[in-house]
C-alpha cells in the first residue's frame, strides 16, 4: 500500500513511552522472569520493528508475533533475540522456522508428527517448540493433561525438537469477575502437575494477567497492549501503574469555508447546517481506518472540540469549527491539545469496539513518525 507522505495526516509514535511501559513492568516481575514483547499486527499498529527496538531498551528479552512473515520481518531488521510465533504455522514452512531460528506454537500431536518428517537428526539446529494448552479460550491447543503429556514425550524423544516452552491464554483476565479466569488457571496447573519436568519457559500472562493476576505459574510474560500504554480492560480495572500512551494521530485543515443555514454536508445529506457555520475538511477517512461510524465524534482544533459532521468519506472528513480557523491548523484526532484529550479508548467507545481494534485498523497509508 502507498504511504501518504505528501499529505499532513500522521501517526506519531512515542518510542520512549513504549520503553518506559516495559521498564515499569520489568521492575514488578519476580527475579528470573522474562518479558517477551508482543509486536504482532505491526506492533498493534505502532510499527513492529521500532516497537521491538523500544521494548528491548526497556528490558524485553524476546518477542511474540502472530505470523511467520512478522517473525521474518524482525529477523531481517536485525532482531537476534528469541521470537515466538503464537499461531499455527503451515507445515510447508518448517524449513523457514529452522532457517530463521524461530520458536513455533504447537497445538496438536499430528502437527509434531508431520513436522518430524521434514527434520533431520543431523541438523545442528533443532526446531524450537512451545506447546499450547487450550484451557478455555477455545482457539488452539491441547485439551487435556494426557494429550499434553503425550506431546511432551514425543518432543523429548526426538532430538530434532527442542521443547522450549509451554503456555496457555486467559480469555477473561481483564474482567472484574475472576471465576472463569480461576477455572482456566486450575486447568493449566493440572497439566503442569502431570509433567515430569518443565521447559525453559512457562508462560500464561498476557498484559491483563501480568497487571491484575501476578500469582499465576510461570517465568515469562507476553507483554502486549499495555506496552503501548493501553489499559487491557478499557476502563473497567485500574492498572497497577500509570500506562503512557505511545500513539497520537494528527492532521491539518486543508479547506475551510463558511456555509449558510440549510446546507448539506457529506454523502447522503446526513448533516444539514442549522445556522451559518464554519466547516473544515480534514484529509483522513475510512480508507485510513478512520471509520464512518465516527460521524458525531469530536476532534480537537486549538484546544477546542469540533464535531465530525456528515459521513466520513474514504479519504476525508468534515468538522464543524467553533470559529474561523486558518487552513493548515493542526487537527488532533487522538492525543492532547491544550486541556482536552482524545484517547483510543474514547474512539473505541464511539465505535462500540475495543482500542486494540482501533490501533490495528489504522492503515499503512498513514505515515508513522517516531520520536
């Protein structure tokens, strides 16, 4: 996708904020606990490589991604630390896992047996595997202690594999009600109880678990959304320390006009001026991830809230200004302006979704600038 460097819309990424968020979490961890920074989905929209570098400065000793391609991107950018792929990888790409020295999630015995056919005992580099246990997420993973134990025995009996980790994922760690969380934790402990030994990494903690459930088994955490300064619960639970948002979204007014009462704005004439109004045009639209449902949301101009009027277009949207404002004035869509602030959580609430989705939806048309 073409990056729109020749228009004023920008995502500003504060890499120091990422570093500080990781540092703050590392300071809370028990001695000997590793922090793997999750940089999947282009670092939750923040940029994977730059986010990884910032997290490493803060104390991250490894990284998690969702796709093999994301892992290769990090390796080719010079990242030499451990990288765990959290999703199932097609068996055809087992040679690439070896080539790039990547750790892979294994969810079935069948995958292990098929992968073995592509590995040779003479290889100096075993395939690093993390066994995933499905304790209640219902996504991928071994379902029972017996299945997991069988997989462990298989891996340990073949030197083509290195059993590097075992893990699960909690589906309600960011909720006030902890009953299902406790059920999942109990299931994982039952799996650990039948194993004769444990691998290098035992990990169950995503950001929410790390923040609100520190007394879980494990010696590694997968620090994701919180490292970007976002509260995993939205606003249901208070974080254990202040999270510093790393993302701002700004643009500029490219056109300003005064309209008389009764003039329609945007597709479908969904907004009609009630009186004489100043209308400004901002070069960002739903093709950039600034979605149509944001009609009625307010952005910031000179520290004042200005409502998005009319439907958000593919490449532009219109706002009602409090007064005449010069073309070129800064428009803050996410971030602070004077005493006002728009957060990703506010955008998410308008869209009736979560801030994870908002951050990941910002398209590559918007340039990322790092400071």
